[in-house]
């Protein structure tokens, strides 16, 4: 069974989803892939996982780096899961490029060259935004491209983290 709840952030409403394993979705209202993968049968209810996610968001939006992580339940293709695992290791307040992630996938998989565009597709379909920080991925020239919740929100999240931006 999947459970949902809502969180009101300074950047707009957020839909949270979780199951018995962990947080399975976090989408800004109006995001490009809003509620993608959400079970048709779900119940609106507070659960310990959803409460932890809301607490994490409250700490985050206060301008501090949370020192805990709610349990996550990420589902996707093996390639998506590999990319999302890399996203989780991007430090607070730092950015990486799609190309840098592609090179890391190259090394992990023993490939000669991974497409930065393929990485971009996986990053864009991340179902747990903010906590799995896809907003920290930027274009090769420092451009703030490709955020399903909008470039303005991406910029706001990076500014909240005091990330060094070259825009």
C-alpha cells in the first residue's frame, strides 16, 4: 500500500509518497512528471516515513543541511538506480555536471563512453527530488538546465544551499 501526504514549502506545495519500505516519491506541485509512478490505490495518511520526510524538508528549507535521511524506496531501471545513487553522493551546496555523472557511470560499468543526455533522462525522472538532489546537476557550461520542477525552483534550491553558481 502506498501512502501520500502534502507538505507546504516556501517554493510551493509538495506531494510525498511512501510505502512500508520508505519514501517513494517527492514532487513539487506542477512538476513535469508529477506523481509519476504513484499507485492508483493509495491512502492519504501520516506515517513515520512521511513524518521523517517532512521533518527533513523543514530542516532543509530552514537553510541547514539535514543530518539524517528518511528511509528511501527508489524504483527504476538499473541505469536509473545507478544515476540516482550518484545523485545521493553529491554534497550539499555543490554541483556536478551531467557529463561528470556519465564519466562515473563509464567507470562503474566499464564502458568507453556514456551519453550525458542519457544521464539527463535518468536525472529528470528522479521520483524523490530535493532529498535525492537532482537540482545539483548542471550543464557542462554551468547552465541550470533540465529541472522538472522548473529552473526558478532549481536556482532557489541552489541559492538556499549557498552553492557557487556561475550564471
